C-alpha cells in the first residue's frame, strides 16, 4: 500500500509548486489520470525516493520512503533513471537487476519481446540508446519482473500501437500486489473499470472514484451538486456528472483536452 499525506513538491527552477498538498491512498489496482505536466511522474518520483517532498510524507506499507529506500521487494517502478548501471548493455542490465532484486529475467525478456524488443537487439544497445518507446517497454518489463509488493508504472502505454496496448492492459490486470498506473489517456477507463482512480490536475489530486464511474460520466463546466467528481484546471471548475449533459470523458481521448473544453 502507498499513501501520500499532504505531499507538496517545489522545484527551484519553477515558480509554481508541482504537487500541492496531495492526499491519496493506493492499494490493489489503481489509476492516476491527468494531463501531461500535471504532477503524475513527480508523485511517482517521490514514492521512489528520487525527489524529496517540500512538505508531507510518502509512506510505503506504512513506513516513510526515506527509511526503506532501496529495500528489496518494497517497490518497483519503470522510471528510467532507476535502471542506469554503469556501461552494461540493456540485456546485461536485465540480468544484473534480476539478480540484485530477485526478479525473473526470462519473464522480463518475454514481456519485452511481446512489445518488440528482442534479446539480440538488447545485447547491442545501452538502455539510454533505446528509443523512447523501446525504453518504456524495457523499464516496464524490468519493473514487472521483480514482483515487488508495490509497483508504479509511469505512462506504460506510451508509443505503443493499439494491439500492444490491448495486450499490456490484459497483462496488467494479473499483476499481484499494489499496482499504480499513471496516464493521460482516457481509453484505459474501459479495461480498468473496477480500478480505484484519482484525477490529478496542476498538482492537486481528486478522488478516489471507480474508473467505471468516470467511464459513465460526462464533463461539464462548473460545480454540480451530486457530481461524480469535481476538479479545477486553469482556474476553471469542471464536474463529471451522470446524465446526458456534457461530453463523455472518453471522447476527449486525452486529459490534455480538458483545457480545450474550458476555452470559450
């Protein structure tokens, strides 16, 4: 289980905070949905011990992340900066990390092959020499092969074709432990309709709510009584409501388009 308690993050080079008092609890299958730049990756970086919070706590199975940083089996993630080990090629990275973390290298390689990364190719490339989509498949395969109690996947569907997205969605449904997937794509609401979901906009988290409830709701401007969820974006208030008014959330395709919906 992962819990954020009043988490705020402020980068020196940014005037506005990246996270603003985030409170959220992730257990079982969870989604974190938000547009690009909303703070999704930063929240994962805090749980991974890569970014210290300005205020608040990040707890992993009830313990502060600063006290269990690096503990084998506690957390796995596909954030690429976790997987840069000297000058080993990508293939040897899989073998080395599997040995260190008690993972299954064959499971990792089989996963990567389904997403188009063959073993011979991995022997010829360093992880940082892979393309953006290849590197995402590489780090996601590594994260899932470890079988940690908690797993964070940052935009795992990025740059995958529809067939590979469908295969990965089915694969994720069988992952054990707590799994949190973040994305800006709304199609995930359908295959993951039973997952607990938080929305995140401009560093603020809203929820929890079932993905299926978001799937059946429509986006309208303003605050509506009995809304499924209400959130703010670019100084405007939006509500997701049941009924015929507004636009289905899935029609937006990506939550980046919420800002377009707020224009005018």
